[in-house]
C-alpha cells in the first residue's frame, strides 16, 4: 500500500474541519459556497480512497494519543466502512448543494455546525478504534441537536430535546458496552482489530452484557420499535437538509455498529435469530404505522424505520452475504431517503404545509419534482436498476439462508410501503385541483436531487464497483 493512500484517511476527516475558519469569516452566501466546495472535495477524496481500497487493499493510519490507556487515533476503513463513507460523502454533498435554498438566516453558524457534523460522521466510518467511533458518534449527535433546535420549524425545541434525550441514552449504553470490551481484552485496547483477534478470550458474561447493551443502543439509534417515537417528531420539525443528514447518515451509525458487533463478538451469533425477530417486527410494525400518517415527513420517517429494521435482519444473518446486503441497503437507503426528504421539504416551501391532504396537483405545478417523488418511491421499495434492488436481493438471500422462510417475513413491509407511497402519489400529485401552470424549482435543489438519483442508479447498475462477494 503506497503511503499516500494511508495519509488520505486523516485528510478526509480533516477537510470539513479546515473549512470552519473560512466559514466563520465569510458572508452568508459565501458560507454556502465554501460548505459546498468542502463537501465536493470530501466526496472526491472518498472516491479516491475507495479506488485505493479496491486496488491496493485497506489503507491504515495511526498515531498515539493516550498510550497508557491503549488509545490511538487510528483510521482503517473496512469494505463496509468504505461503502458507508461513499454514502456519507454523497448525502452531505447533496445537502450542502441544497442548503442555500432552505437556510436563509444564520448561514455561517449553520454551515459551521454542518461541517463539524460531516467530519464526525466520516470519523465513525473511517476509524479503527472504538474510542474514535464513540467520539464521532457523540459529536455528530450533538451537532444534529443544534440543527434541529436552532433551524427547525415551530416545534423544534421540543423535538430537539426529545432527540437529544434518546440520543444520550443510546450513547451511554454504547459507551458502557465499549468499556466492557476494553476491560475484557488483554492487553486493554480500543482497537477494533485487536478486540476481534482476542474476542475468544473475553469472558462470556462480559460478551453477553456487551451484546445486550449494544443491541439496546442500536435499537434506539436506528431506530426500532419500541424506541422509535423520537424519529418522526425529529424529522417533522428538522429543516430539510437536517432531515437529509439524519435519515441519510446518522441512522446508519446504528446499522454499522450492529455489523461491528457481530464481527467483534463470537457470542452474538447465538442471539442472531432473536435480534432478527426484534428488527423484523419493527419493520412490519412501522410499515403499518406509516399508512396512518397525515404528515408527509412523518410518513417518510416511518419508511426509514422499516428499512432500518430490514437492515437489522440482514446484519443478524451472520456471514458475508448478510453484511454485504445490509451495507448495500444502507447505501441505497441513505441516498434515496435523502432524496425523499429533499422533495418533501420543497413541497413544504411551495405549499406552506406538510399535510398530505393539502398538497394537491403537484404533477401540474411541479412536474419534474413529482417525477422525482415517483422515482424515490419506487427506489425505496427496491426498483430494479437501483441500488435498493441489489441490497434487497442480497439481504433476503442471506436472511433465507440463516432463518429460513421466516427471514423473508419483512418483505411484507415493502409491499405495504409500496401501497402507501403510491396512495400518496394519487393524493398529492394528481387531484381535482390539478393545475397545468408549472412552477420553477430552485436550481440548487434540482442539482442535489440529480446527484442523488444518479448515484442510486449507478450503484444499482454496477454493484460490482463496491461489492466483492466470492
């Protein structure tokens, strides 16, 4: 591995932070330009890093931090981490492009928070240390709280506080689980590879306690029933770009963590079917719950719970197919759900409401946006030639291999999601009040949407770019 590929890893994490200084002295409009350029640069560096990963193998960078406690600042993304990095860079790039159309005041402060959130999110997927994994997780959550609390809509304060309370509960459980692994490993270390190598030496009672804490933490974060109530409220009140980041990236922390848990702890395989049952039930429940929503963003939020429940089933299907399917589905979901929240936010700006019964005739008023909504609806339920189709096929093959026909039960949820989304299409896009007078859409919104559509299709047509299934 050439040294340049190793040095690329800390640079990726540092670029958003390096943009903070110019952001603080720039004018509001220029702050959006700086944020957009920074995110585009991060995307380019991530794609370059991914090329190096698939060409030369994993890159690695590490410097000592608190050596007496076995803490290093280490970066070594796995294949799953690389897929998550690509997703993160795409979602943040699209959110940065669109932000100028939605954030009209406090631009400098918003873009500083945005940059810190991006850097922290990249660290979660870049790092080879559970210490940095936790730090990135926690910082990203705090930044999202500020985005909701400061830039959200009327009920933003209540939604922000509810979000941070649930997030802190998830973080506390995660921290205790990480400390248990640290104390159960000899010599004590936060290194993911070292814990994996010495996992068989970790006492069984410590493994079981860590598994219990990890699963609770990830069920809150992804989220899964019955710890899901914070998510629809957070999305309803969050600004459009905040919803894109929350659904597109932050929810994936839990899915990625679940995959790490099965990698690190051999004992977790014994509980796989129970974990799959929890997430499978959550997927089906949230699909039914979505049908009852009258608010567009709340309904889309419930589709996130469904898809992340299916991801949980894939992660529990221990093996390379399960992890590949879960990671690819997270990639697809991150891209497509960001598109759906972008469209929902644009409808809100145009109609002044998220009430589905009050959004009428969108096909006549916003034809291009309406077609994007139809595309997003199809992609969410696994339209062939989109990344979601690839993820669904691999994931359910793995679930069937691990759990038999019971592993296919979450497919029911996709049927109900499809029915719901096309019911919304009929109610919002076509109606008696349909108009043929087309309204313009901000070019930045169109550019962000086109970016997300392009990558959803590209990764659906050529999955071999990222997958290495034997």
